[in-house]
C-alpha cells in the first residue's frame, strides 16, 4: 500500500500528554509524537522516533532519517552539534515543533555554551564575524533527498549551519566541494513548512528548494552568507508563499524564485508579500545581484506590501532569461535609502522592473517621463530621495549617521522593526489578493501551516500584530 501524505500523515504518529514535573495534577499541552521516545542523548547513524520536550541531544556526524521513518523534535528541544560534520540527512520526514514559549534549537554546542562569543550583535567587520566567516560553521544543515515528503519546522533556531559538501552529499544533489545550504529540499510533491523560525549565519543560501509546496512565513534571517548567498531561493516546480519575514544583512538576495531546472512539471509561482528587507546585497560577489525580492527565468508571482530599506538594489524582475512578465504582479512597496547609489537603484536600471504608481515613493516624482514616456530600465538620478520616506521603525537608526557603516547593520539584536504610529507604511498595502497556500492539504492541527493573509500595513510587523512575532 502506498504511503500518503495526509494527516493520517505518519502511521505511527500519536499525541502524547506529558506530566508537569512540579505538580502531579497538572499536564502540559499535548505534543505530537512519532514512534517511540529516543532514550539516549546522542544521535548517530539511522534515527527515528521522538526527541522529548525539554531535553538536549547531541550529534557529531551525518544522522539519517530513512525513507519510511520520521524524526520529531517536541518543544524546547536542543540538538547540538559537536563537530562541523554533523548533518541531518532527511530521506523520510523531519518535524521540529518548537513553540513561542519553548522554541527549539539546532546549533553548535560551542555556540550554545557561549552564545555571546558567536552572536555579535554589534557593527562587526564581516571578516571577523563568526556568523559570516566561511570556516565558522558549526554543523552542516538539513539536507533532504527527493524522497522527503515533509519537512516541517516551527519556532526553531537554525544557527551557524553550512559548510562544504563531501562525496556522501551527492544523493542530496550536491557535488563534492559545493557549499552546503542550511536547508536543501527537492520533492515537487512534498511539503516544506518553515514558520516563526530563526536563521543566523550561513555559508550560502539559507533555503534552496528544487521543487515543492512551500510555506515560508514569519521568520527572521540575519547575517546570511559571507559573499554569495540568497536567503530563500526556489527553482522549477516550487509553489507557495514567502511572507512576513524579516531578512536583514544578506550577501545577495532576500526572496528569489525561478523556473530554472526540470524538477517537476509545474511552473514556479511564489507570492512574496509583507516582508521587511534591510541592508541586503552588499557582500555579493556578483555585481548584478543584491535585490531584495527577485523573480527570474519563467517564474511568476506577486510581490506586494514589502519594505526595502537600505538594500543595494530594488525589486528585480529578470529580463534575460525572462521571468513570466505577464503573470508577475507587484506594487505597494516602500523603498528607503541613505545614499544616492541606493535610491538610484530603487528600480534596477539593468532589469525589467516597471515602476508602479502605488509604490512609495511614487515614481512620477523622480522617474524621467513617468508614466507617459519613460524608458524601461533607464538610468535616473534622484538625490532628493536620500533619507526620504523613512518607514519609522520603533527602534532602528534611520537615517544611518555614518553611511560607511551602513552595511554592518545586519542583525536584529535589540532593534524593533514594528512601525511607529506615524509611519508612512501604515495603511498603504494591497489586500486584494490571496496567498497561494500550497500546503493546504496538510490539515493536522500540530503540523499544518499557519497562513497569514496580506496586511494593509507594509512590512513584516503590521500594526494588527498578526505578522512576525519575534520582537
């Protein structure tokens, strides 16, 4: 009998009630469980079952979840790598169900013991920052094979992942010597959920998807890659939503979709809405990159209600190989820049992005000839826009006083990206479209995605409080 991804999802799954340690009359909230509890503290070889709530586990090499197996992290679990060679190889199903009150952690043991030595929430030279140094990765990430039906990650810290692929990573689509993604997923019929989670540091892309149904929502990504990495990067046969993410300090792009490849038979379609992008693109080795949101070769989708703040270039709709221009819809995005170089690329002058009258600033105020006789992609000069249309975050230094350090604002730290009461981003959004909601077939109350619809306020932190929950 074929395995089916329904909820029913895993034949061995049960719901467990865990007793509180201090009061025999109280019980904690029910938690999802698959198979038996893992009794040892070290994971090695092929592993399945459940890591129990509140416990700490260790791994030092490749841990394999076989095709018909499931590995679950209940809430408040730490999985700590004691060697950079540690990886999770997912052939079956991996589920991490942290909660807001009890998030999960997958990181290096060294960073767990001494977090202040690794998370440097100061204006740090990239060459000395542990999160960005190519040799600073503490574990190898979550590497899924084409048989992975479900990767479901909620309220989980994925810190200091990456490294270099070896010969044993070939089955996950790498060549020996490739940079490892923090998450690699590739099953057009499979589901990837990444919500309410954190990514801090990487070698290259935080998430690479070669086919799948994705929900990437309300996450915070900081200090992504030293000089060559997009944040969320998907290819052919990937459909879904990327919304309410705070993406700060990426090497290259923030959210990116392309129909490149032959991973399935579905055209890539990604909606990118209500994200906040800050200080992106400045470490890119490719001078043509550095967009915050990006639709490429043959892909389609919607890009609305975003904040682009001090990013190297603006929204990038690629003209060669061309995106599916007829089915790319965008607008209601606010762009802010503290230098002339930034404001003069709000509409990248080398690509096919068309100015939209719903954007802030309105292109009619600076774009030559707009709307009647402008030339797509023409170079423009708009020094009057420097420092204008400040989104007015509750706590973040805009304008940046020393623009020579602008690119070093690549962390959240104690900054607060909620909107102040007088922010120009309030009430300027487009709510007349719906999420793709590609993972709707997953209906189990513990595993299903929580989809947040577009907001009338721009960015990841609308005044309603329904967006990103991380500060």
